[in-house]
C-alpha cells in the first residue's frame, strides 16, 4: 500500500491512499463470505453458486467492498503514520476499478505536546461558599413558592419580587436596536434575572404599563457591550402573584414526605450535600485552571472555531450575527475549553485509572437521565440526544470529568 500525507493546516491532514492488490483480494473474499448465505431467486437458501451471488448482489458487494477498504485505509493510515485522530475522517473520494482501490480523505489530528506534571498538584483552598443552614432556609422558601397558588393580576396589582409576568421589550444602544434584546410575550420571574438592575426597574409596574429605563451592562457581559449603557422600552402585558404554601404537613405531602419535620430533615441533608458539591466544584475548576496554565501549546484555529460556535449555540447566541469583538471573545473561551480537553485526553491515555469504557460512560448517562424525572421515556431521551449529536458531546464530558476527578484525588489542598 502507498500512503501520502499532506498537512493542509495545523492538525488537519489530506491523505491519499492506494491499496495493494493483495489487500483488495483479501478484503473482497471477506465481503463475499458475508453474502454467501444471502437469498438468490431461483436457488434454495445457501445453495446459490458464487457466480450467481456476484451477479445478483453486484452493486451491494461493490458498495460493501468500497466501505470496507475505506475503513481499512483509515486504520492503516493511523497505524503506519502513528497519528492521533480527532473525530472521524471525511472521505472526498473512493475508487474501485480494475482490481485497484484508491481513496482520498481529510483527517483531523490532536496536537502533540509534552504534558506537564499533573500529580500532587498544590491547589489553594477555595473561599467558603454558602453555609448549609442558610442554603436550607432558602430551599424551603423556594419550595413554598414553587408549590404556592398562582393568582392572576387584577387592575390594582403591581409588580413585586417573585411575580411571574409576561412582557414585551426592546433594547437599544446608541439608538441602534439590539436584536438579542428584543422579545414579545416573554415570561419573566421577577428577581431571577442575571441583571438585577433589570428586575429592579420592573418593580411597581401594572398591567399594560410601559416604562423606559437604562441599565449598565456588567463587565463580564459580551465584550462589545460590557460597561456600556442599554436603553430598554418594556411593557407589562399581564402577570400573576404566587401565594406561598404554608410551612406545614400539606407542603411536605406535595414532596412525598409524611410531615413537615421530615421535609425539613430531607432539605437539611440535601443542602449539606450541595455545599459539599459546590466545594468540590470549586476545587475542580481550580485544577482545570491550573492544568491549562501549566501546559503550553497552541490550539489549532479550526478546533477553537468549532468549539466557539458550540459555546455560542448553548448560550442561545446567533454566531452569524455576532460582531468581530464578541466572536473573538467566544474563540478565547473556546480555546481554553479545547486546550483543557486535549490535556485531559492525554492524561487519560497515560493513566488506566483515569479511563472509562464507553459502556461505563453510557451507564452513567442513563442513570442520570433516570434520576432526572423527565416526562419522556429513557429510550426517547437517548434517541433525541443521539439525533442532535449531544449524546457524543455528553459522553466526552463525562470522560473529562472522570479525569479531573482523578487529578483532584492526587492533588493537595493547601490553606
């Protein structure tokens, strides 16, 4: 066989592959063996001659052989050229003619770099998060609101914290309308917005009232808007208030508990678990940041751009309408994400204890889905995730989290 590799751009290769006649003959025999028991009109099952099978299934045999040879071309290239592939190959051509096979495909590879030390890392102890008692009280109040009675607005009602309202609004900056800040008939829970000043400007409004106000975008917002002032024009269409549940056994029964005392004990336990999980999350984020800082290599532009589009999509931002400043910021975030993933992948290759099989990962995802109490069946959820491509993304994340756990277990937390 002949394999010619051309680097199109960093970590993006073009492969030209030509198979030896012996390879093609061996693979053709394998494919023919699969078709030997296939039914052929005019013959009893399994009794058709080889010539009859070749004639009847000529197109299918050729397609199967072409696919089998393309797969062999990919695996042979990986082995012979000692490549570390990233994703699946993209075949641009495959020819099968006169006892010869050749193909051409593009292949993305992982960048090669020397892994820095990842064992016995010293990680500063994160600042204390919310204590379990305060969190427990807040969770109880949230449950009161969740299971409370929703009462529609009357003409005399006005917007208060905790109300659910339907609004139309339009945001603009320097007289220019901002498409990402335009909505009609959007439901807003007052007090839960990521921009507190936005909610504060709604307080006291009544049905069908329109108000204009300005807020300053936080520094951690989109770079093109951070620190600038946005003008809003907002109308309250309607809304409802929530009368909280009483703190009694009736609230407990809504959550499957026998008494309010039992509910309190359950919430206390849950809050303690959440505090522990938040502390672990802070440690994990510190480990991830340290790994990215300690490893020095360039992330291929195509990798960063692909991840940037995904990050924007998950943030419900239209990549095509972003300006250059905001795109650059998303690419910066994506570059860090990709870099961390590549580092974790290399640690995984070196440490058997940091590895999970695909079946183990799949089982973890299924358990999490079963605990999510979704209205859809497990099979429906998995099918939807697979069709959207999210299942593969989630499997990669589970594997990365497992590696981070491995590094964290071998790290030392210092005061």
